[in-house]
């Protein structure tokens, strides 16, 4: 019995034991109240309290669902002023009618049952794995005898044995497990919890790298503009094109950054005259992750150092100089939700990219900003490969009037390997597209 429940029970007992003749007793009340108080919600495997002075020793409480299924509740304590009860762990989430059986059936009111708290903290499920692979699920609180259940898109369940490790669980995927997206559940102590709804199984993991990123936007009537990053280890070029209907793209201008062979790039050709970054040198740790960049900013004689900071999951959280925070990023559930002033929204069971694919948001942002391209070089070159667990379904932008925001719904095209090849949306009646080209 919990400490709070024990105090509640003792208080009720003292209340019912002290006083004059005619006060309430455990067996019932001389004058039961016509109203009672029930909790608005309880959790599966959790406790609740109904306050009323009319319960008798043979009282029973039930939860009755919309399908008429009944779930008896365990009475933990019964006093002259109320009862405390325990909800079974297998009661599904939803709204139920709380029913009292005591000389008949009385509906006490609706009560919402919430999901049982996951008994494991710090859960981390890999985003993908090969058929037949051994995966590790990190977390503290797994118990001997627990198992893992994978549920495919059709609702078919695959129960897998799990072995305890120092980090959490080790699970072997069957080689016969079909490719596709799965939800991952933990089965422990007779209860079941969702650990991930975006785990993917592949027969072969095809790894591709970016060769180019293109951004198509309206220009004038039947004319469209295309901005493109072309990528190699030695040269990064951002180019602007004009595309008239039925004609080949015409180059209008470009910037070219050339590698110095020592982790640095120099702006060799400045066609746009928009970049603040004339030269940049990247410093990477032993794992290849960028930790800092020395940038020669236009108008300065000396380079400015920028630090790259990361969270525990390896996502970059901000890029800072000694005087300011140049970029700040926000995440939720492993998804990038804020990049500068643009927000990105995700949905449960929403679309996902290939596990090895580069992040679509970073690709888009690299093409809408030409002022500080050094921010995007690690992404374009494949040095920074962290990507959101899902694909955003909406992009929320600042209103051109400077007041409020508006949302654009995003749509995707995939290649045969599951890589996003285009992200499209409509803005003010105009069509916009970002293309991702791989090698």
C-alpha cells in the first residue's frame, strides 16, 4: 500500500472511530450522502479513491467499457468515508463507466483509464536493423523473463525472447522477419508497453550519400528558379538556375568552395556576393564529429571560432561563437522541430526515411540560406549524419507580414530503396520542391 493511501486510510479510520452515536461505521452509514466523488482518471495498475459514506462491506466496483466488457476492481481499503481500489494492469486505455454493485447496480460516472507507466527508464530502441541481426535496447528496469513483441503494419505480432545485459536487453531478430516498419512492445510482469513505433527491418541496408540537393521555387509565370548544391570531397558548389517551360536549365550564378586538403574550404569564386564565410577550417574528434570551426568572416582579418555542441543522442544543439549563438536547434522524440525560425511538425505513425538517409530538413535549410554556408558543409559532406526518426508532415513558417505563422503540408517521393528523393509543398498557391540526389 502506498504511503499516501496508508495516510488516507488511517485518517478515514480515525474519523469513523471518534465521535458520538450515529456517526458512520465501516458497515455502512445511517444517512448516506446522495453524491459521491470519483477520480477523473486512473492509470492501469494504479490506485484510485471513491469518496462516499454509503459503501457496505460487500461492495464491488467494476469498470464497464463501451463494448460492455467488464473489469472488476480490487478493493484495497474500505472505510466509512470511501474506498480505495486498484485497476488491473491489463485494462486498455479508454473511457469507462465506474459501476457499483451493492444491492443492485449503480453507475457512479465516467472515468478515463490511462496507460500504465513504463517501468523502464532511459529507453533507447535502434531505428533499424537487418533481418537476423541482434539488437540492443537500452534502459534501466528490465526484469528477468520479460520479452519483446514486434507488431507489423497488418497487426500481426511476433514475440521475441530477450536476454538481460548490463545496458538493457539483447534481442535476436528472426531471419524470416519481413522487411517493413514495426512497433516495439515490452511484455513484463503481465503488462505491455510501447517502446517504439518506428522500428524498421531491412533485408539489406543500402547506404547512399548525397551528390546534390536542389530547390525549385516560383520565379515568374511559367519560369522557375532552381538552387543547387553539388557535392564532392574537394569542391562544394552552390548554383542558381532559371528554368523556362520546355527549356533546359540556364545557369545564372554560383559560389564555389574548394578544399585545402586539411579540413578547410576556401571561397574560390564568389558569384552571389552573399556569403559571410570566405574560408573555414573544421576540427573533428576521433569519431569524425565536428567539434569546432574557424571561420574567416567577410570584413575580418582573423578567423572566428565556432563551437558545435551536441546532446546525449548525438544531435547538434547549437553552434556558438564567443559572442553569440549562431544557430540553435530543438528536438522532440528524436525529431528536429526547430531550425532557426522554421518549425517542423511530426505525427505518430507518420512517414519515415531510410535509416541511412540524410535529414531532409537540413537539406532544405542548406538551400534557403546563403549567408553562412559553413553551417551546412558537415551535413553535405556526410560528416554529420544524425537524422530525425521520422519525416516532418508540416512546416510552420513565419508570416511574410511579420505577424503570426502558417503551415505547409509536406509530401514525399521515395526511390526503390526507401530514400526520399523529393519533398514537396504548396505555399500561397505556388509549388515548391526539394530534390535529394544520391550516389
